[in-house]
C-alpha cells in the first residue's frame, strides 16, 4: 500500500513538473519565420528566410475590431495551446491564443504547414460575453508595419496590389512616403472591381504578403500605405459591418501572412498552391492555346466581311494560327443576334465564314461580352428581371457599350448564357471564345427582389460559378476549346482563372504592363500557362514583340491589310512592318518560350536592374532584359542600359553558349551557376544560354 501511495505521489509530481515545463509560449515558428505575440496579443514577425533573423518591425496590433468607431486593439492574453494539424492543406502545427477586452473574447487560431513554411494561416473568432448586443463596424486581420531599411534605391518598397479601377493601374508598383491604396476587392467603379485577394509589400531584403483563402470572392480591402518615410503598412480589412449579439460570436474569413525573401512571385505561387489544396482545380493545359492570334479588331466595329476575308491570306503568310472575329458581328449586346447587314442569311452566313477560316488552315474564335444587356435589346424587354438592381432599385451601368449588368447568381441568366455558347460553338462552329469586358472581373451587389438573394453580395460571389458554366459548356462541345477571358484593364480575379484556358495582358497601357501581367499570371496559373500578350499594337510603339516573346507570352496582332484597308493607319501592315512581323513570328515559332517554365524567383522585378525575366526550356535558359521599365506606350518612351547583368539559374559547373537570339550575336561561353556579362542595349536584350 505504501509503495502504491509513493508511486501515485511520484506520478503527480512528474505531471506537475511536465505541465510547468511544457507551458506553451505565444510563439509560432517555422524554418522561415517566427511570429511572436505579447501579453496584449499584439504581434511581430521575424524573418529567417536569408539564414539570419531579421525583424520587420516591433510589436503592434495585428487582429482587431472597430466597434462604434472605437478601435478594440488590446486583448489580455489568457491562454495558449499547441497541437498538430493534418487537413487538406497538409500536416503541420496549430496554435490557439485566447484573450479578452471587456466583454469581447478573441480567439486567434494560427496554422503552419510543412508544405508552406513561409506562411501562417489565420482564423479569428470574436465572442460577446456581455449582456449588450454589439455591432462591429470593421474587423482587421494581419496588420503589419514594415520598417523602411532601404538605402541607395529610388524607392524604399515595391508592391503587388490587385485593385481594379477605371484608371487601369499597374499591378506591380513602387511605394514611397505618402502612398495609399485601398485595394478593395468589390466594385470601385460601376463596372470595375474584383482582383486577386493578395497584397504584397517588400523592400530589398524581403517583405510580407497578406490575403484571404476563401473559396469565393469576398468584399474585403487589402490596403497598402506609407504615411511617413519610416514605415509602410499592409493589412486585410472588412468594413461591411457584422452583428455581434450578446452571447454570440462570429469568425473572420480565413486569412494568411507570408514572409518573402524576394518579390511577390513566390507568394502568388504558394497562394495558388494553397487554393488548390483547399479545393480549387485548374484545367489541363490546352496546347492550341499556345498558338499565335490575329484579331479583326483592327477594322473595329464597322468591319465588313469582305475586309476580314481579304486579310486571311496575309494572316496565313505570317503563320498566325487563330482568327478572331471581334465586336461588331452582333445586333446588340444582350440579344447577340447576327447583324443582318453582315449576315443576311443568318446562321448560314456565319457558318460559311467559320468554314472558310477552317478550310484556310486556321482555327476560329469569337468575341463576346456576356452579362451585359442593352436597354433597346429584346431580352431587356422580355426579361427585365435578369438585371442587377442597386440598393435604390436602379440598374447598374457598364460603360463602353452603355449596357446594364445581368445577375450571375440568377439561374435563368446562367441558362441564357450557356444557350448562347451552344449557338456560337455548336451551331456556328467556333472553337474558341474571346470573352471580353472590364465588367467581367466582378459583379456589383444585387438587391433585385426577384432573385431572392439571402445576401446582396451573392451576385459578387457567384461570378466563378457563372464562368464555370460557360467553360463547361464550351469544352463539352469542343474538347480543346480556347476560352479566353479578357477583363479589360482590370487586375484578374483569381477565382475566375480556373475557368479559362488562356490569360491575356488585357488591354495593356504599356509594355511594362504586358511584362508584369504575364509574370503575375504565370505565378497564379502555372509557370507554363498559356499567356497571350494581346495585340502588339497596344505595346510601346505598337510593335514591342520583345516584351511578349522574352517573357513567355504568345504573340498577337490586329493588323489591317492591304495598306489603307482599315480605319486607322497605325494598324496598316506596311511592307516594312510586314518584314518586322515576319521576323517575330519566326522567332516565336522557333523558340516557343510560352511553353517553357517561367522562373520568377530568380529576379526581383522591383529592385533588380535591369528588369529581368527568365525561362527554362529544353535544358536551356532564356533571359529577357528590359531598360524601358514603366514608360508610356509611345515609341519615344525608350530606355538604355550599360552595365552588368547576371545570368541566374544555370547548373553549377556546366558551361553554356550565350547568344542574342533576336540578332544572332554570340556573347561567348559562361559557366554556372551564375554568370556575369557586360552589356549595352536600348529597350531590350534577349539572350539564350544553351548548355555545351
């Protein structure tokens, strides 16, 4: 009995000792970062990506509320637990921290995953333990302040910001004192909104990115600001208002912070991979999506079929593969009936055109701008219930065509559009769709009582499902259908990307936009995803094929021919331009870099000069160097570079022959893993390194 009593005492003492020694500290740590919380549940992040520790800033409130205009930032830390996690994102560790501020209890659950060592995933729950109901004006997650430590650079920070407005801003842009951008993922103009719910902010030695991991678009802001020269801020903010009744609780969206060693590219790769783990799936790559495109838009809306037919021989001479019939074939946006002046025999005339295109060896693609409804259209008169209505009961305008939004969350609208796809691809015989319009990136909130929405934002959240229906219908008719979504000038909404086979630089305002949009979509859709550089006429000087080819984009054009056939001399394919177009068509076909692996981690697009893009293909490395970063579109917007460039991504100990593949000029032999060359060029230099 005595021995048994002593054994029990020993076990208890051991348990108490282990409990004391095993107290969980409020520290989340992986091989790449350490996230520390203090007694007020403020946090700081220490990066370990370079092998040594680097603190971005001191402790500050990172998850908090605004209630009745007052910030509720300080929560007295009460409890910390640690456990394992093994869910659809993989294995890892879960930390749960709980604290209180008056009647509000906050629980922060942080998960880290072995597959994503740079990332911490957050779920935050607030519970009202008091007797009075509360209304939360705003919740904020992952608010971090990054100290300015840059010196010797033009800008202290660079950023990726996915805000869509009528200004059609760059997605990658510098940040300096006085900068502020809200990055609202809802509508910023009547027909401009949406984006990829990630913001990234970095300095030369690294940075942070924050975003959400919800499976549908959400109406959040992901602001980036730099009020003073000392620090810049980044966070996620939801200001739609949340009720928090006595005894009740609510949970924020699932958000994340990622520690970066370089620029935003690796962050977007991880974001895409996390979303795939959570259930989003991308289609297999469609090989025909890598082929070059000629579009009839050079003839604009007033084109005649004779103009299009007359251009096809020259399209064939230049070995363009896809022929795209653009805006102007329809009676109006909404009905999508064939214009009787161009197709007097109706379906038979359109079928004849498609067959002519096919007989000439091309594939056919048709322009279309769904979800718009012109007030004079028949569908507007017969089905006004299709409309999105704002909170005042008014339809929402889509500029350019001056039409009104249909609601993507209303099933009859979805059915109407899938029937149109069957007409275009089954009845007429088209093999691809150019789905076009700035309004397609997001939908406004819908208050139409005919739709019985539980929440007005259902229309916004339904956009991915709408495009899935379009994609599924098209590919059920043509297995390798080319489904392109061009959300004119907006920052692509990530949740739409799985439902297209080709991204596009979507009406770029400069060659810089062509390049960094391609880089972004190669991160979000896959390193070898087919990315269309859009009409080269939209680039610097209307002829910057180098910004397409050197970044792994597919080339395209809207030239008119013969000279004088179109309404704008800028699109005339003169004899001189004919030779130049042929040169780049040959280069594209000989290299086909669009099929290669885009190696975005090798160069920081913000701080490394000259701007550099790298592609791995068939055991060789290809480099695009650009000196004209962020100019306008005019031919005079040029840049010169004279200095050293690094060829990264080479195999250690292996030698390579380096050639300017545009001009067939040898740069000699170099050895990996990194080689340096002294170069001088204007605007661009395209090099290939082929192993010996």
